[in-house]
C-alpha cells in the first residue's frame, strides 16, 4: 500500500489566516491526489482532485499544488465554515489510501 | 443528481457476517469507467478504503481485509452489496459507500452508517 503522511495533525488558526497543509506519499503518485473536507458527523466532501483542480462549487480560497510525492492544500483566507478535518487521498493505485487527517481548529 | 445511501444492521455480534447495501441514483453502474466503493472510518480515526467494484464487474479489495470481503453489484436495482465476515469489535466504524467517476476521483459519498460490533 502507498502510505500517505499528513502534517500537521492539527492547526489552530483565526478567521482570515492563511493555512497550509502538507501531504507526502511513500512513493511517486504523479498528480493522482485528492483533498477532502470532513465536518463532524458528515461524509467527506471533495475539494481538490488531480492535485490542483478545484471541484465544482468549491470556493477559490482553496488551492492545491504538488506532484510526485509532495503535495500542499492551501486555504488563502480561513472562513468560519472551513473549520473541519482535511484528508489527502492518493488515487494512483488501490487501495486508494488516505492520510491521517489535519484538524483545523479555531484559535 | 447523484445520491447514495447505505443500509444494514447497526449492531452485529463478534464473529458474525456484516452485509451492507448501497442504493444509488443519478448514475448507472453500467457506464464505462464508473465504480462504487466502500470506505470506513472508526470513531475519531482516519478513513480506510475497503473495496471497489467497476462497471465491468472488476473488483478491488484492501489487501489487509481481502479474505473477509466480498463486493457485488446489481445493476438493475442500482445497488452494491458489501459483505464482511468474522466481524470483530475493531471493525466498529461508520461505513460509507461512494461514487467513483470515470476520471478516477471519488466525488459523491453516502451519509454513512455506523456499525457497532459488540456482544
């Protein structure tokens, strides 16, 4: 299995802050990476696919970058509705493993 | 509009077999490239892929759980069924089914169903 490592595991931030989350794959996955947002008691929501493509309906303050083994999710100006847990997922090979998650909390 | 919904028991006993059904609408599992998968999430923990079935009946299983899992589809009923044998308390989790688009991305999820394994 390809291992996905996210950092940090949690981050405290204020509304308006810029937040960056990183994800590292244990082997190269080209651009086969997605980012999801999950709120408590809800299913994950696709934000970014193919490392940098914004899913329809997702605000432009979310952006993704990277290829190969190192990837980044950036929230340019954190909004109250963005407090949630974020997961990266590789789609290069099955099982399409997820990272351990990054919880974005209110500072 | 694509929707998926999981159904099945909320409580199973250790050693029993779990059967979950995913009923979906808004797409066809006979369309080239489409798949439906199962993903679970233990309370407070990360997501874990279990199984995936493609439009052409090709199947993929998590290597660590392969011996316990079976995934099938009924295209006429718009359903995908997952069975997991020999359930254990560590299998307590919310189980999600999800739509895999032809591009390879999982873009729609069911609401999830919490399955507790306890005697």
